[in-house]
């Protein structure tokens, strides 16, 4: 060995000899002095009876982990080594054991020994590499891309970005395209890449270590070219010896970012193998990045890596095919499918790549692709074979049993799964399956509910019916009983029907029927009724009522419905006589239908008699169904009073509906009645009554444990409108936000649009016109989409039925509009549409507030476009029976005509406006509609001002102001802006209103900012990756403030699909959040 120094010594037997100054000193190995010497020493030799070696102390190249000792011994021209450890670990026994192992004794299995070049320490003779017969070299090759490969630049860019972190994890279930994505990235990156395809054999730790080191060797690092001792088994921490050496050498040889890709890591279950990779993640040089493809999250230090920003994750949602990628994939396969079939395929597969591929293969042999996809595509042999071979065969028997039995559930939670399977530990099983990517994210965004992918669930059910057919009905019954215990009648009834237990399903449906009808869920009811035999339906009065409404909402003719009503009347009479029981609910509902016919003939006397008789017949019945029918009858009594001109009686009727029910009643507040009352108070100009009404409603609602979202939306919308009119803008904005949240929670586009318009008016009054402009930019597309959906609903009611039952048409439209939040201004006259065929009420409901807002924003072109599309003729007014919808149209038309005069100096327009306002005045005054009268007179004053007739204008305005001050009006006057401010500046001598009130109005008028429309580019800017039609729909909803769940509900897609679409939008628009995405979309004219 080298000459003795203070830092270099020699051990013979048990004593260390070294030089201390000029003297030679000795000390026993293992003593305190020994460990003190090791702290400053750099090398020593060790001699025993069996072996000699030289020990060197080295520091890790990563500069972490301190100093370590290694033992080296030359043998036949090569140098062997082993890891000794830190100074504190160097006992005499450890040194002796290392000597024996380096000598090749029988105990050498404890430590792994690797042959290595001596380049870092001293020159050695290199021998030729023996063949690596035990390593399959093809496992280190990057796989070929599939024939029908579709480029995915957004994901490749994401992986590029992820290489800045220590670990990138691509975790998704089987068939998600993980290997293809990793291979595509490996082929296009400029960074050196080492690839390793893992298989279950690597659960043998020595074999895993051998392949891991083999992959590192393939990084083309010359100092790592060496043989790997596969015959040696790493026990304890000895595997660290080889990894430490490799990590140290990698730090020397890696000059640029390098990537190690481990594909199919889910096949690894060995704790020791996981520990090896964890060690590599912790101590590898910063140039080495590890990319893992797996079906489930591995037991690696993911939490620590994530917390330190060293983990980049791509999950199931990221890997799903987008709509455009599905189209590109099918094109590559030579399939040309219609847009409807493409949309259906996307719904079925939810972007699952192997599902898309296998269904596409199946579609090649189908003559009717749509029919195939609407059937049971998940049960196709292609999918069944794949799921069996790739998923089920790898599961333990008890897991397979759990998967099959729970496949009947549309969503899963621990308690439900335990009830269905009879097995405990439901939460543990769900958590395990979720970690393995066999369950999707919880539909309700919680951590308690999960769901299977639809195709996976369908395939599981196919296996369930094949291998456990006798269990299927019982599994459905168990689910039904569990849901009934949770008081969820809808799910309980659904699973009872699936079980074929019609008797139990009938009992559940009868109890749940009132709630279904009140919510307007006729499609669900129709689907359920199809399960029942006819004799069961006719044995129940409740289902007889449901059957009638099914015919109404179907395309049945008026004659068919009339015949059904008469048949049901005879049947009810027969059953009452035979059983001695009263079928009062059915008989009252039939009377209601007859009353509607009388009302359509304007036979108010006969209508009144029938409605009150029907209501009296229900007095003795206290069931939920009887109360619902009574609510319907009372609503039509109010409509009848309104149609006959008795607004006071209508007000009392609607007020009674809203406030007279007990806190236990499910129908405390009827949205139809609420809307009617609000319209009546606005028409009468009685803001005081309107405020008291909302106060009473809120007191009634406050006593209830839960408040239906639709009720909340209408209540807060009405309150926001009232506060806005009174100029309480902060309170109005707060109520509008609450109304919008409630409306969006139900996915109600039209009502949400109306509330957003109100919000824009509030913002405009606060001096922030940008919100108004943004709303108007969105409105055209949103209104078109909403109107088309409502037109489709309206067309489901046959034209001959509309003709025979005009008031029934009115009621159906009201139910559709209110229950589904496509709420039109309530019409007080069933004949109004016949006399004046304007636009569809739901479309008018959307457009009229937007036109008013456009005028406030100086966007006359949009307002004139609306005016020119209307069949309204100001000079043909005599035949019009004025109602609130026509009033809203005519008063808006008058405003447009006035604005047209101001811009074009069109005298005809101003004359038409004055004639129209005179008509409104003459119709409103006799009916006591003070609100309409005030508004029409106020606009007449502005028309006179425009004509230069200032004194008559001041005279009219001066007479109005005391009335508006007493009633509390502010915004009605102030929203007219600068022209009104000019009149208010001169009105003091013409009015008895207080100066303070006049000054308040003038200041508010001056604060109104008339803004010019922003210029839009004629041609939308293009995106590198264009938006698909579905993504465009999602973008529109995103711009309206919809949450992921609301988008899913509106588009009838899963929450996961909605999240995926939003994520793709952010990538395509290069946006970091939803707000940025909307801003970017507006810049590109995508909205």
C-alpha cells in the first residue's frame, strides 16, 4: 500500500497502524480513537487470513449524503468492489465480512458484488463483455407506434414541460394509450432516452435491479459499460452498493438532461423494487428525469415529490381522446361516420382509446352504426375479450366478485356496495379500485361516490349475467332496499323495476309521483310506465293520471287525449262503484282538463264552476298527490281571474298559493304563482306590495329545512329586480348572484341568461359598462341555442291539440318554461297569441331584456335588428288584447323607435312611438296598471322632448314624479340617461316631488354611461388545434359562468367528460384558468 501518513493507514489483524507526526502509532479497530481517526482518514489497507483489500473514502457525486467507504480488490486484472458504509459503520466484523465476500467465499450472497472498470480510481485492464444472455434486449427498445396513430401535440408538450421535474407519472387504466404516448414522445424528443418495458418477472428484486441498471447502461455512458452480476441476490440494503456507484458515475457522465422511461410499472409489486426506484428518485443527479407509465399510483414518495414541485402528473382525464382526436382516429381507420354517430360514440367511450378502437372495429361490420351504439356496445366480444384478458384476469377472485356484483350500480359508495355484495370493507375496496384507475372520479366531486366507465360497467354486467344470472334480480333488490332506507325514492324505484319487482316499484312510484310531476320530469315517468303491465296502471288512480299526462307530452292527437280522458272518467266511475273507494284525485284531474276546454272558449262562468267543484272534491284528501292537483287547480283559477280582467282576485289566489301551505308541505311555494304575482305587482307599479310579498315569501321559506333551487332562483331574481328599481344596487347585485347560482345549479340556461342580463344592468348603473358589452356579445349565440331547445319542446305538443286546447298549450308551456327555467313572461290571455302572432314566448323572454340593455349601451343596430324581425305593427293595434308579454314588446318597441329618431331623425319613427305609447296608456289606465301607465307616460315625455315640445314634456314628467317618488321608483326614470337628466334639470317648477328626489334621479341619470359597441373582427382567428363542436358548446357555457357539474348536466355528459373538455380548452387556448380562457376566446372571436 501507499506510505503511512496521518490519513492513510494499514490494518493487520485487529490493529491500525498509521503515522502521527513523525511517530508511528497504533490503535485497536473499533475503539473510540479508531472512529476519530476515520473522520480525517481517506484510505487504509486491510489484511486478514482470507483476504486483503484497500478501502477508500468518497463523497457522493450529488454532494448529498455525506462520505462513504468502499472496499476494492484486484482479481485477475479486474477490480472488485463492495460498499462498506459510513465511518460509524466500520466495525472489525464488517471489515472481515467484506474481506470474505471479496474473496468469493460461500457467504457472498449477503452483499451484491459488481464487476466494474477502475477508471475513477486507477487504470485496469478491460476484458471483453460476455453476452447478456439473461437480459432480453428487446425490452430496452422503444415500441413501434400503432398503425392508426393519432398525433397528440398537447400531451407531448405536457410531457416536455414535465421533464423539468424529477418524476413524470402517466397513470391511467388499461387501454388509455400510455405506451403509445410515451413511445411517441421518446421518438421525437432530443434528449437521450433509456427505455425499459417492465413485466411481472421484475418482482424478483435481483432481476428488477439488473434490468434497471441495464436501462441506465443504455444511456450511452461509456463509464457505465460493465457486466451485471445477475447471479447475486441483493438482500438488506446491499443493492444500494450498485445504485450508489451508478448514481455517482451518472453524475460524472451525464452532461445534459436525460430521461429514463419505465413502462407498465403497475406490474411491479415488490417492496424492494419500489425501494430501489425510490432511492434513484432521491439521489439521482439532477440531469436524470424518470418517466413512469402505470395503471395505478405506485408506492413511491409521490406526496413529497408533489409538495416540492418535482412531480408532473398526467391522468385518465388527460389521456382521453378529445372529439377532434376521435374524428382523426376514425379517419385513420377509414371510417366516415355522421356527426350524430360520432357524438354517440364519444358519449359511449368517453374518450377511452381502446374502447374507441374496438368499437370502431366493430362498426366496420355494422349497417346501422347508430343503432349498434344505442344498443349494448359494451357487450361486444371485442370489448369483452379485452376486459377479460387485460383487467379481470389480473384481479384476485374476491375483487372480481366485487366488480361483477357492483356493476349493476350507476354510482357506488361504501355502504351501498356493502349492502349489495354482502361484503364488509366497502370503502377499502373502493379506495383500492380507485387507486388502480378502475373507478372514475366521484360524480359529485366528493370522496364518497364513484362510478365505473360506462363500457367497463356494461362488460362487467355481461359477465355477471353469464356467470351469476340467478344473482342479478337479488342484487337489484338489495340496491332498491338500501336507497329506500336512505329515502331516495327515485333510485329505489329504478332498481326495483330493474329487479322486475313491479309490486314494490308500484308502491314506490305512487309515493314519488307528485314530486316527479311537480318537477316536470315526464321523460323519466314515461320510461318507468313502460315497465308496468296495463292492468297495474289501471289499478292505480295515480298512474292513471300519469298516463294521461304521458299522452299530453307525447305526439298524441287531441282526439286521442279526449278519448283517453273520457275512458278514464268511465273507468274511475266503475272502480268507485266496485270498490267503494273514491278516485277523487283522478276525477278532479279529469275535471281540470274539461275546465281547460271551457276556458279556451272564454266560458269563464262554466270554467269557474268546474274548477271550484274539482277543488272541493279534493278537500277531504291529504295525500301529496291531492295537494299537487289542488295546486294545479288553484293556479288555473288565478289564470282564469287574470284572463277575465279581475286582477285583484288573481292576486289573492296566487298569494294564497304562495303562502298558505304548511311548513311540512313539499309545495310551499309554486313558482308559477310567484312569477304571476311579481308580474301583477310590476304592472300595477306597487313596489311596496312587491317588497312585502317577498318578505312574506322569505319568512315562509326560512322555516323549511331545504329550499328548492328553482324557488330560490325566482325569489332572488325578483328581489334583485326590486332592489335594482329602488337603486339599492349592492343589495341587488348580491341577490342576482344568489339567483344565478341557483339557476346554474339546475343547468337552466334561459333563466341564467335573464339573470345575467339583470346583472349587466346593475353593473351599467354602477358605471361599469364592460359587463353589459360582454353579456350582449354572448347573448346572440346563447339565445339561439336556448330557443332551439324550447322550440323542440314546443313541437312535441301536436298542433291540433294546441288548437283544441289553447289554454292547455299555455299551461304546458308555462310548466316547461318554469320547471325547466325557460320561463316566459306569464301571459294573462290565452287568446293573445292567436290575435297577435309574435315570436315564441320563450324567445321573447330572452330577447326583450337584451334589447333594452343594447339601447342603454348605444347599440342601436342590434335593437333595430330585433325591431325588423318582429311582426309588431304600431298602426295595427286595435285588435290586440294587451297582456304583459305584449306590453313588454310594445314598450321596448317604443324605446327602439325613440332611439331611431335620435340617430336618424326619422319623423315616422317618432310618430309611431307616440301612437304606440298612447295605445299603452289607454289600455293600462282603465285596468289600474299604474306601473305600465307611468312607464308609457315617461317615454311619451321623452318623445315630446325629442320633438322640441319641452313644456308638454315637463308637464307630463312633473305630474309623474310625485307618483314615482311615493312608489319608490328610481331606475325606471334614471336609466333613460342624459335626455332624462336634461328634463330633470328643468322640472322643478312643474312638479310637487321633493327636490331631494329629483336630484337623486338626475345624478343617477348622469351616471348612466352610453357606450359604443366594440369592433369585432370579421373573420375568427384560427387556432393551431381548432375547437370541436362539443368544445365550442362547453366554451359557451364556460363563458356563462357554469361549473363543471353544471356543464355536465346541461350537455348530458359525465362530470369527468366535462372536466376533460374544460382541460382541453385551457390547453388549446393557452390559458391558465377559466377566466383567461374566456378572455382569450373573445380575443379570437370564438364567442
